[in-house]
């Protein structure tokens, strides 16, 4: 397999983009990535999107977006594994370049979530859970993660305040990210006093509904070297599944798919958790970030809450988590999130993260997750 | 890139399977493929599905089906490019094996279309067209293909009877396929007298609404050889896009994405149209088969109607097309169709096609198509 590098990244301001359509948002973002890479043609493209069918009544977006991006007749592929669709787009692009089938591949993600009302958006997101055994019984995603949070609190003594501190940290980071949907600080008190969504989770424990896209261009590392680009290599990839229903898991607090995907990525990259300088993780809810840091081996099992409280994962901590603001502050256009993580890590490894730059960042990781953890995609990137 | 072979195939009887859920149909089919391959573990799986979100309210089927198939924690990926999702699943599996990332990959497709009513199914299928510029103007798929048919008739003198003969041929073939949804003969008169759907297309020009799945297991050719399997190699793959709107094409009667995908596959396989012994093509409507045979270079531009009339594409013709019965008789569970084509070609190349066996079949081709031709995936298989 050939070594692969990221040579271009693109992302626009995320939010409730009522004046733009899915195709507008996508093309604007993909063009930024092409410009950043200094190229105008690609060999192939991957688009992560969770549910363009339910959100905007449009499947077949691979054909649509290849067309609107002016890249016909390139092969264009939409991939989906709920909220981990973006991470998957990078992984498949990586395999295509690694196999020798293509050289320059656009790995991207997009979701336009605000064209429908809140109930419809909740329904669409709920299709990432087991519809027959979870959705039809009335549970939605805040409810599923609330169950995980309760179990974690009971088993490990994780506190309500520790959950809140994940959101406070991520908003603090997001304040320095001009592309974030919610660029403002919040306090522990604000989280604790915000509207209850599903006990123990309040509205400020939840990532928002967002319109947005993100794009990354990859090519063989040898080609990137010849182009004189800063060499940001994708040195590890992992992808794994777990039961789609949380009730079927041995331990609701343990994200097995994330653990397995990370294990693969660490092995391929020949890295250990202590080699990682920063991580973008899938904090769709505050409890998710806590469970993910445990599954990635960054902290011990059950210690995720304590770690955030101790500042271990803060910008100035031992291992900064979600310097971009995470899903909580940056926003969570579901199919785009996995690629936005790659955009942030690439910026950090290039030393282009401005006010939120992690000093001497050399190795970064991304962890993207579908549903309540039924799938996960992990990547490790390194600056040569 | 490593050579890749098909070592297992699975398909169950297609139709209106009201007593079975998407997961039932899928697992039953995938187990047949595992049994046929003589294995019980896979390294990775791909699932083509056009719109499980709109048809059964379930996204994230990669996690769901890996779980129900008992294959956790394997990486599982759902891919979508409308009705060409199945073909795409094989292509991505092929790249994964070719890259060396995995050895044994399940490439599959599934669609459960009859859990919704006719209007909802028409809406769901319509999301493969450009929703904003085609769907919202009131056109559905029979209408789009009717426009193509009218243009073909006007430009090349293709007749209403020639269209009918595509359906008659495919039903004749499907009669010999025990897994086909509609196992009965039809006549030209029956097609001409059937209910008008969108002038000039009648109901018997249209493929049906179907529940079904199909599965194929691939691995490195060297491994297949050691297993003592009949060596059916996938020697060519192609994937391309065209404008999603037919109004944006230079010539509505020409399927550019199919032409480009075939060009790639012929080049990779080092084959020409005259080397192909049989083809499974995407006859979602009778006119589609005519246009596809032209784009594949099997007949000259504009001659697709004459070719079917002359019997060139019949079972006993120079190049049998749709020996399985095609989408028309076998059924068209959209995400599964591309893999069912691979199942048929593999059966033919193994010499296991029973009453519909093409004598001395050595090289076969599959052509799968999304929307009104906005995307297409082509494969060439060869028996060693």
C-alpha cells in the first residue's frame, strides 16, 4: 500500500444556513479544498452524508455534486454510516489511493439539516438507532446517551458537573474557531441550569442541528512531496462496528467499536495513545466525549469524567481534545463532522490553527462515531 | 493491485416479501453467499442500498447488518449511488482487497421497497433525480425515461414494438430463473395493450417494485486458487458520472456515464465489446436497455432497437443480454440489483445457470446505473 498525504482542506462557517442549499454549501467548501491543494482536477470523490434523503429529499448526491463541482465524469461515491459517514469517506479515499486505482481523491462530507423542522430532524437522526427495537419504542438520541450517562455515573461515580465541563471546555476552544457555529463561552452553571432534554442531559450537553460541509484532498505522499506541500500523512485508519442497539451491549458505558477502530489505527500507525499530541473526538453529547477518551486509551476505563475535571483534555492539558470546539461548539452537520475533524487536525499539524494552535503538534487523531456507537472510524495523521 | 476473484454468491427469491423485514432478507441472502464460499468469517463488508431511510426509516444499516449477520466488529460500509449502489459495493470491495487492506470481503445489496405505499415508493425513487430541477417540477422516473424514449424514437426511428421486444425477451429469460419475481412470458401485444404510464412507456415497459437482496464474496485470486474454487476473476471495473438532470445533457439518448465506465472497465480488463460472452444490463425501463447496449459499444449508436428486434441480444443471439430476466422480470430492489447482476454472471461463468446457461461463457459483463444515467458502474468478470 502506498503512503497517503492530505494536500488540501476546506471548510466554511457552519450554522443555520437558510439561504444556501446542500449543493451550494458543498461546492463552496470543496472549492476551498481544491484551492488549498492548488489543483483543479481530481480522479475520484467520496461524500459522507447520513441522510440527504430524509433531510432534503435527495439521494444520488454523488452524481449531483460531481456535476455541480464541475468534475464530471469522475467516479463519485456517497458513503453512509450515520454520523461517522465523514470519517468513512476519508477511509475509502485512502484505500483508493493506497490501492493505486487513483492518485488525487476528494474526501468530503455534507449535511443540510435545517430545511426540515425539529421533529423531522429528530426523526431523521433517530434512523441511526435501531428503528424497530429503539425508535419505535419512543427513544431518541438524547435519550440513548442519557441512558449511557446514567450508567456511567452509577458505575464510575462520574458527576453531573464533570459532564458539564466537557461542554464548557469545548465552547472555550470553539471561541477561537471562526468557523464554529456557536462562538461563545458557557459556564458550568449555565449547563446545569439549561433546559432538561433527557435526564441527566440538558440542552447544553447536546451538539446542535447544523448545516455544513468539509473537504480534504489526499494523494500519494510521493506526489505531495513533489508538490512541495507540508507533508501531513494519514498513517493509520481503523473502522469497526458494534451492536446498533445499546441494550445488546455487555456494558453500555463502553464503546467497543471505537476501541476496535482505534486498535487498528494504532497498530497500522505504530503509535500508542501517549504518542498522540491532540485528538478530535465525537462529542455529540458530553457523555460521549468521556466514553470516547476511555475507549481510545487516553484515560483509564471510568476515568473520563475525572480527566476532563482535572484539565487533562483542555487546550493546555496533557492531551488537548477537540481544539476545534468539537461537535458541541463547532456544530454537527452529521455527514460532514468526520471530515471537519481531519480539517482541524491538518491545520494543527501544519501549524495554521491560529489562536488555538497546539504547540509542536506532530501527531493527531480523529475519532468519528455513528449512532450510539454502533460504528466508529479512527484516523491518525502525522507531520513528516 | 492484487487480482480478485468471486468465491461465493447468494440470492433468494425476489418479490413482494411482506412477511420479511430488511434485516431478514439481507441475512438470509448473505448466509447463502458465505455457505457457497465455504467460510464463516469475513474481513469487511459493503452494502449497497439506495434509500433505506425513505423505504424503512432506517439509516446506519452497516452497523445493523454486521450485527445481525453475526460479524461484529468488522468494518461495514453502506454505499449509495441510487440504483447503482450494488455495483458500487462490489467496486469498493474490489479496491479494498486489491489494496491489501483486507482479504475476504462481502459485497452486497439490499432494498425493502414494499413497506411503503406506491406514492411513497415513487417519491423515494424520485430522489435519484434532481429533486430541485426535476422532482419539484412533477416528473418521476417513468416520465424521465419516456422523454429519453421519445427522443430515441425521433432521432433513430426506434419503434414502439422494439421497446416492447426488450420486455418480451427479458420475461422469456426470466421464466427460466426460479428466483425471478415475475416468472411468466409476455407478448408484444400484451406490452402494447398494457396500461399507459408515461407515453410511450406502458406498465410492461417498467421494472417493478421489489424486495430483495444479493451477495457476493470476493478475495485475492491466489487465495481462491488455494481454496480450489472455480476461478471467476473480476478483471475490470469502471465507475463514472454524468449530469443528474437529463435536460443538461448534450444528447438525451446517450448514456455518457455508462460509456465512460465501460471504457475504464474494457481498458483495465484489456477486452473489447466483441470479447464479451454475456451481459447483465440495467433495464429499469425497456428504453434503458436499448441505450445501454449502445453506450457499451455492443451495437452502434442508434441501433439498439434494431438489435433487439433482430434477436442479437436474445439468449441464442450473438451476445445474450439479461439472461437472468433483467430488472424487468427478475425484479428491481434498487440497491441489490448491481450485485444480482454479478450473481448471474458468476453463475453463467461457473456453468451453473441451468436452463438459461449460455454455452461456453467465459467473459461476462455487468452494467448498473443510477437515476436516469447520472451514474454507472461496470464490471467485467472472466473464468480462468
